[in-house]
C-alpha cells in the first residue's frame, strides 16, 4: 500500500470550505466520452500510435492536429469581476497554474489536439513561461512582460515563436494577420486570441510548425493500486486567490471552483469556473500539485518570482478520486514533465487533460478530514 506523506501539519485545521452547487450556467458538465481500446500496458512513453495525443493519451478527431506544434496562451482570471468567465480552458490539454505576484496566479495554457476559437484573457508573461515554452516546443502568445522577463524570452532560441499584440491588432474575431484581438474595447478591452489564427500567423512569419517529439507521459485507464480517497482538493495561494477541485463520481472528472470573495482564512466562498466559449464548468481528469523551488528575482513591492522548473521534486497526483504520492521529473531543459512513483516507475496519468498547480517547497498540506486535502502556498 502506498503511503501518503504530509509535508507539514497545521496546529489548527482550517475550516472545511463550503462548496456551492453548480449554478444553472455550470450544469452542462461533460460526461465521460467513449474510451478507445487501450493496450493493457497503456500508452506511453514510447508506444504512442500516430493518432494518439501524447499530452492526453486520447485519440484525436483529426491526426493533422498532431502534425503541428502546441500553441500556448498566457491566461488571467484576475480581477474576478471583469475577467471571468475566461475563454477556451475546456479545449486545453495541459494547464500550469502558478504564482505570479501580489498574491495571484496566472495560467500557462497548452492547446494541441484541438483548437480554441477564443482563448484568454491574455496577459503578460513570467519567468516560468521560459521553461514551459522549451518543455512543450510551443508557439507562445502573451501580452508583453516586464523588461527583465522579455529580455530572457527574446534572447532564447524560441524567440521566433513568440506572438504578441502588434500594431495590426483590432477588434475580435481574430484573423490570420491579427491573431490577437480586443474584446469590448469600450470596457475592459480584454486581449484574446484564436489558436488556429495564432498558428497561421506564426507559420506566415516562418516558424517551423512541424510535429515535435512530445512522447514522455504515460497513460493508463486503470488507477494504480494504493492511494487514498480524496473528494476535494483545495489550493490557497492568498486571501484573494484560492481554488477547489471536487471529484464528481458520474463523469469521473474534477470540477473547478474558484474564489468568490476576499477572506482571511475563514468562510471561503467559491463559484464554478466556467468557460465562456461553451458555458461549461472547467474540469480536469488529473490534478497534480508540484512542490518547486521559488525565490525572489526582485523583491516586493515590484516582485518578480523565479521558479526552478527543472530537476525533480515531490508531488501529489489526484485521479479517479484518489491521491498518490509521486515525484515530478524534468531531466533536461527541453524535457516534458512526467511523474514517477516512489519506486521510480512511471506513474500513469488518467487519459485526458491535466492541471498542474505549482507551489513553493515550504507550502503546507493539511487534511481537515479524510476526504479533503488543503494546500497553502508559501515562498520559498
């Protein structure tokens, strides 16, 4: 039986969060789709058929999608009153949710086996994006950055694959010549993009958009033995940025709920996080908590956080309503992150999409009861 280690125990367990029932706009929960016939040993890392997405372990509707690079978009959902619901998250294969500054996180959202008509709101890049662009060999769309961050991105070998808003950008919808566009210019003027248009624009600029070697992850329909039953996963980054995943038995997915109020640790309130493109609640087949080294590249008040997205470290993987103690591995700068169990064997992701939450090495883990786990972000 696999043990579940606790990174740190609080002296007083936090109150159990109250999770609202999904609202009328969030009841369109995607049901489990028919599963392709899998070999008993699963898919990956070295036996992917050409028509199976190596980032999800699922067959794609059109194999031509896999003959291209992934497209990555930098998403923002702060402030909650203007940026939510976001666009396009239900079409993504992998999302990294990590701390950016001032108590808030942003998403590095990766699209590969399908396209998003609109994705966003798009905002500025941070240092971890540098590692993730290399990792997934992606075309990356973002809304500029601090000069120190832009210097790193512009000076990298992938600089030709960066897509930013230019003088030709206009009102939505996006086009092949203006793949980033503005929505509601009289109000919040959100920056959005279409993944198909971002790709077409990059190709027109001479980007090599051929299929890349992305086969690193391992997928299996069967859950590993061991593990502990967990119904809710709560990640708290700050008093104004916290989230909850709740396992839904019927679909076999985790439903995403997001902070709905500012609070100091008691009475957290949540609302379903919805994709504005299709009015569906965000779901995940795999939720993974990554403990990674954080440090201040520049200290507050204008903080810039450096995250070491390389090497190896502890993690917790949630799939099928259970949690497993695992390790994350990034052996080289251009290696895709993969998981191993405590004996060093590949850990099987559930076929489907994955959300990674990056937290500091000193972050705490508590379990208010046997079925609820709570992570609190801390630096370093």
